[in-house]
């Protein structure tokens, strides 16, 4: 639809922040695949990894750490291995086949959908 995957709301949060805050691993994976900025910070200075760590969401923490690792490797001219892509593929398949397994937490009270 042409919408920017890095467009932020009034709190400075983009789609990746919100997917992380809501515990939607499949959506976080999708946004990363579409080029979401894993290092973007919101108005409170929090990046998606900080949000995932605060929520103790191990799946999203792992996904975001891998995305950051891949970014560092790319900046150094390294191609890395296929682990990153394999994990993205596995999470994408899980999200499409069993979305209920990736829904971890109810929306925070301040979020409206």
C-alpha cells in the first residue's frame, strides 16, 4: 500500500515498536523483512529491543538481536551465514500456520487498535 514501515506515531513509535510492545513476533518479523529500523528510538528513548527485553519476550529479543547482528555484519562487508534467514523463515512459517502461538501478551491499556 506504499506506507512506510518506519512511520512513527505521536509517541515516536513505528510499527516495529508496536509489534514488539504487543508481543506479535510474526509482525515484528514481517516489519524487519520489509526494512524496519531496528535501532529507531521512541519519544522515551526506547528501541524495539529495549521494549522486548522489558516485556521478557525471548522470541522477539532473539529476533531483534539477530537483526542487529546482521546489520553490523553488513556494515563490515560480511555476508554471514544463513542462520538469520533460516530463523526469519521459521518464524514467518509459524506466524502463518499457527498465529496463536506467536501472540504472547494482551495489548497495553494505552494502545488502541
